[in-house]
């Protein structure tokens, strides 16, 4: 079947026809015959003739497909007259082609050629042809115009920029065409062009097209046309993310259509279509939250989400309003395991055959109605300002919880869980008690397992996001969750374990101690449960309890560690998750009990962790790296022998470039039927006609668009390897030294990684590398008091530095290394576009400079201060990426990230602590101005607490002429007033700030001493009469107030009522909730004694008792103060 150039068209037509034959032998012969032909430029004319003249539609279509794939390589070798002939014949065929499928393929070919010609204006006839078609009487021609424009938008949109005004007019007319195919094609073309617009002016040309586009999309919804709707929603999701106000006038109609589609059933529209509609609402909530609120659309969105959740729950096969919430949790595996065991039991009883399988393992069709509704509700809570989103969301959730039917109550519980993260501040400050009361009422009425499961989820989310306030409600929460552990349904027991795991994560040993015995009595038996999933979730809860209990976990070591150690060696693949989770729990137990007590189980766990890396499981590898990280923290220098083998492996995993791929999603056009053009790419490398390097490549991507695919599992492994590297560097006491350079080279790449989570972990690891480097190479600069801390306590500083010193304390080689790390962190702070990355980088840099001292960053101080001021004012790249949300509303109290601003404020305090007066007046004033807006009474409690804490730290750490004295007139009334704030954290920071201000600016404070004491006293009274759920927070605020009373008195001990204050404070010593303030109290006693103040003798017995308790209970964290306290105690007869 060979064919030679110049042979008749009939023979080539027969070869092309053979490609469609249902005969693989004929197809292979046709492919072999075509390959040599397609290497020659003359093949362009031959194939064009077949496209234009063949009477066989299949041949015309296949010729168009083949030529489209090859024309990019061959066109520049085609002679001029042949080029003109090809262009003319293509336009003729487009105008006369009767078959719609063939017409589409020829249009794609024309688009491929246009990509070459239009940028240099070498095919103006094509644009004229499109214009003529757009106004043609025959609707087929009008449709063709927009099919061509769709194709052109993918290839030469930039070249068509001058034509946009005229195109917008064509679209306006075509979108209202009476023939639906024309309107749909125009909608597709319009969507395609909108997604290529690059300037504000271009985008605004299309603003008036939104209503007719929505109208066509609404008709597509009625016609159940999923393809059209998906393209529409993809387009509008992108529009929602642009700062240009294209959607602003039409937001209501767009959201209304999106909600209608979201509420459609599986029978009406596909899941991916409904997910696209939800994506539009979610993108608007994230990128234009004020627009959604001002248009009064939050309530309809919330109602639609709850309606979907209720309806989806009622129609679910197994019920469970929160089912979608657990897609990625161990609970999903638990359900599958329980179902498999039930099936096996039915087989054993002869109720079903062994080959029967009633599972519904079907191809994934997109997120369920539950998932898309809950995701949308989550976006509303996370991004839309609370003044618009809180009341509709919580109010409707409460109504659902009070409903008589199970499905609605489950939806209410699920809604509470979903919004807990986004509403954490108002929940903690105002609504937590009422929400917990509602859940408790629902729990009393809940007898069915799905409702109890949903309630468990809600409790878990509140436990995770409403810390520390929810700890005060433990007596109301824990008994309910303990009761859930007795449930007969595994899903409820598993969810209860999740709640207990989450609850323990934020508790300290003193808070957990009253609950530890009953908690372990319930969890330990679950480690022997018949279901692997229950054991897995119980192991996670045990690990969380161990970390919280710390050294108080010792009595439970023998009951838990042997069970966990046995499970880390489970070999069956179905038990791998349990194996990994048990290893993780063992690592947490090791942190709790310390290296010595954990030694009997250490080798077993290390062997299992190493063995995991030989198995084909990214999850087990992730667990192993986590265990190595914790083990290094526990074993410290004993981990050293493992470093030479482990570190290169971790560096290799961290450096791998296979965590993401770029694929091409083929479009679903019907061109070519089942024809596979893969053979066209074979053998190109040896083609004598192949163009030189740099020539335009084969244009296989014209029919699709690039899609980024993130392999989440591999990325998690990469992140875990970075965590392990960081811990190995930080905790092995300098033994990581041989690997410092290679680790830094790896992190230099990872700080530019595409995914924010990897950049975050890299930022943390940079600080850890610096600590390890300082321990290894610090030499005489090492702090002589450095000693490894017990168990899981914070690392002490490595370098002995002096505040604000210019001396190059660090050895030269170490200084270069440290400054390299500082430079990378500063770049993340100043330039990264992700708030979470900037936040973590601020935290890491704060740790670093306090570890290595001023010489680590003084050369970069101006750049650091500039970045901090930009962040504090909300002007950094990570804060301005979203634009202005279509308006310039100054009411932006919800428009920042709490974690980011908290870390920025902490870093300001850290820089002040290390640099001191080197900050200078200008930078210090800028900090006070920037944070003043967060201290306003209208701001959230977390904002106010953050600002007041920052001001207090600046007063403590900076010279009075920069902070306390200079800003006294503003700070004194601010602190005094905030002491009366009902939120304990605000009052606590205000109390600390008021004391620090008076102590640091005594001359200015003298007239205000009585007023300051009067402002502080109510905090002590409040703690004495505190409700159970507020006891811890109020006690902490009281401790700060008591210590600040001493600071106030220290401003002028002669005029201050020292005797009265001592009488109030002494019976309450030592302070318990904020034990660090005991050193302040002891220092006050020491200063009184040095000054010979008569109050020392008058209160000698009480002071002696207080000092004895402080010393015996190790409540003095300042070694110098503790030493002076012992001397004073001796002088007082103690």
C-alpha cells in the first residue's frame, strides 16, 4: 500500500480511508504508507486536496486531523503558491462543508495555521471570513464563526487584541441568536476569550456580555448540557479571581444561577458540573468577599448549602449528614473495613455467594452534593467578613439543630463543624458556650448513629479551632464524647477517638491530668479492638494524650507501648495504615516519657520505621520520617550514628522533582472518531526533514489545555522528609555538621517550590539548620549555659549575644552560613505571595535571631524593618495579591490573616529584644502607627490582644525614649481601658502592658499609679469569681495583673501603696497560670530589700513563704533572679 508523492489523489484517499477500517492490519499498513509522505512539505498540498475535494466525509476529517498535527513543522518549507492555494481551499471547505463534525475538524486545522500566520497578519482573509459567517443567514455559518473563534482563542488571542471591540459586538448579537447552537457556540467562544484577557480595559469590554452569557447558560441548564455549563463555570471562576470588576454589576444573577445548578440532582446534571457552579461561589467568597456580602447574597448561599446537605443526607444510602467531611480521614477506611466484615459474615452464613459484591466501587464522578455544599459553606466562613456571614450561618445551623427530623439535625451539626475554623474568633469570644449547649441538647436527643457521628465531628472541629477557651468547657464536652465511645457503631466510636485526639492536642499536662485516668481507661482497650480502623484512631488519640500529658504519661507506658510496638510490625497491606499510625503514636509516647523510659521499645520502632521505607507506600514513608523527627528530638546525640545513612536519603526525597506533573487534557470533540494519531509522532527524531532546534514543535496541544496535577501523597512525603531533616539538624547537638551545606543547598531550591506547604516547611528547617550550625561551629560564641532541655521542652539559645551589639560574635564561616539562611527567610517574608508562608517565615526568623543574636541580621536590618512595616500595614505582596475586591471600603477588620499578623507582631517584639535601640525612632513609630488600628474597640478580640501584646513587648525591650516615654500619652489610656475588656486575652495583655509601661516610664507614670492599680484590681476579682469554663483564662489574666501591680509600684515605691499591694498579692503566690511572672514578683522583693523599704520587714513572713514555694516548686525561670531570691530568703531567716 505504498504511496509516492505525485500519485493520484484517489490512492491517498484510499489510504486515509483505511485508517478508519475496523481492521488493525489495514490500519498498520496505512500508517506505514503515510509515514514517509508526511515527512515532506508537499504532503501539505496533498492532504489539503483531500480535505477540500474528497467525497468521503471520514477521509476529509482524517486528512484535516493529520494535517493539523503536522502543519506547524512543514509550513515554512511549503512554496508560496502552494501556501496561497492551501489557505484558499480551507476557507472554501469551511464555507461548503455539510458535515458538522468535519466542519469542526477543518476549523481546528484552520486555527493551527492561523497560529502561524495571524501574528504577522498573513491571513487577513480568515478574519474577513469569520466576520461574514457571523452575519450569514444560515445558522450553520453563524455557528462556524464562533467555532473558529473558540479555536483561535486558544492559539492567537494576543494577535486578535485589536479586534476585541468588534468581537465583543459580535458576541453580544450571537449570544441572543434564536438558534441555540449559535448562542452556545458564541458562549463557548466568549468564555474562551474572557479567559485570555490580559488588561483591565480588555476585560471591561466583556462586562456587558455577562447577562446574555448567564441567559445562555441558564438555557443550557434546562437542556442538561453539562459541557456548556462546565465551560461557563470555568470561565466565571477565573473572572471571580481577577481584580477587574467584570462581575460586580451582575453578581446576583451569576450567584443565583450557580446556586440553582448546585441544587440540581444527579439525574439532572453531572457532579462535575455542579462542582463547577460551587467553585464560582467559592471563588467569589474567597476573592471578592465584600462583594458577596454587600449584595446580600450570603444568606441565600448558606440556605442553599444547608438545603443541599439536608436533601443529600435524606437520600443517602447509609445516612450521615457529615459523610462528606470524612473523605480523607481514617474513618473512611473504617467504614470500608466494617462493610467488608459484614459482607464476609453474610457469605459465611450462606446469605450471599462468595463472588457477590454489593459494594458501590464506581469510577469517581466528582464531589458529592454533601462535599460541594460543605466546601462552599467553609469558604463563606473562612473569607466573607463576619458581619455578613456569622449570623446567617450560625443562625441557620441552630435552627437545623432544633429541627424535629434527623436529616436536618445532622445538617445542623455538620454545618457547625464546617464553619468552626472560619468563625473561630467570634466563637471563642462570644458564642462557644451557646454552640456547645446546642450540641449537648442535640446529643441528648440523638439515638441514631449518623447523628451522633455528625455531632462528634462538630465537637472535634470546635476542639481544634476554639483553643484555649474550649478547654474551660471540658467538663461539658468530655462526658458526651466518652458516652459516644460506648456506641455500637464503629463510625461513632472512631469519630469520638478523633475528638479526643483533637481535644488533647491543645491541652497541657495540668489541664489533662484530671481526665487522664478515665481517658486512658477507655482508649487502651480500643487498641485491641477487632477493627483495624478503631485501633488506628485509638492509637492516634493515645499519641495525642501522651504529648499533652508529658511526663505524667509514665504510668500508662506499659499499657500502651507494647501494644503499639506490636502493631508497628503488622505485615498485611490492609494493616499498613495502622502500622504507620502506631509508629506515630510511639514517637509521641517517646516525647512524653523521654529517652530512658522509651529505650525498651526504641529499637523495635526504629527497625519498623526503616522497614517501611522498603515497602511501596508513601503513607508509611511519611510516618517513618515523622518518627525519625520525633526520635531525634528524644535521643538527641544518641541519634548521631544514624545520620550518615539517613540524611542522604532524606535529602534525596526532599529534592525529588516528581511531586507535580503537567498533563494535557484532550477535548471531547468528535474529530476523527476512534482514530488514533499517535503514530504521527513516531520516528521524528531521525527525520531528515526535522527542523533545527528551536523550530516550532508539533502542535499536539491545540485540542487541550495544560492542567497541573499535584500528587498529594508524594508531596506529603517530601514535606515529612523536610521536617525530619530540620529536627535532625536542631536536636542532635551539632552532630549534623557534615550535612549542613548539602541541606542548605536543598532548601535554597525548596524555598521556591510551587506549593506553599513545602515552602513553609523549608522556612522552619532554615531556622533549625542555623541552630545546628551554631552548636557545631559556634566555638567561643556558644552560650556557656546551653544544656539539652528535658523531653519536649524548647531548645535554649545557642549563642551568647548582647542586645544591639555591633561585635561580630559569630565565627566568619558560621556568620556567612547564618546570613544565607536569614536572607532566604527575609525573601519569603518580603516577597512570597502566600500569607501562610510569610507567617511561618516570620516565626522562623524570630526564633533564629533570638538564637543567634544581633550579628545574624543587623546587616539586613533596614530590609527587615521595611518588610515588617509593609506587613503590619497590609501592603506586602501576600496581602495585596487579591486586589481591592472591587471597592475601596475602609472597613477591613476581617481582611487579614490572624496567624500572619500575630507572627508579624511577635517578630517586631523579637527584633526589639535583639536589636534594642538599633531599631531607631522612625521604625519604632511606624510599628506603633501600624498596629494602632488593630487596638481599636471595634476590632476582634484577637486583633486587640495582638496589638496590645506588641505594644507591651516594645515597651519592655526598647529604650523608654523610643517606646514607653515617647508613646506614654497614647498607651496609658489604651492599656488602662483594655484592662476592663471582657475577653481574658485582651485584658491579660493590657494588664501586662500597663505594668510594663509604668515600670519603663516612671516619671510619666507617677500621676497615674493609683489609676493603674484600680484598672488592674478587677482582673483579680474576676478570677476569684470566674465560671468554670473561664477559670484558666481569667486566672492567667489575674496573674499578669498581680505581677503588673508590682511593676506599677516599682515606678515609685515611695508614693505607691506598697503595703496594700503586698497584702493582695502575697497570698496568691506562687502564680500558677502564668508562672513566668513569678520572677517579676521575686525581683520586686529583691529590689525592696536593696532599697531598705520597710515593707520587707512588715511582710517578712509572707515573703519568706512565697519565696520558699517559688524555689521548691521551681517557679523561677530566671536563674539570676533565683540565686538572688535564695540570698534574700537567707537574710529573712528562711
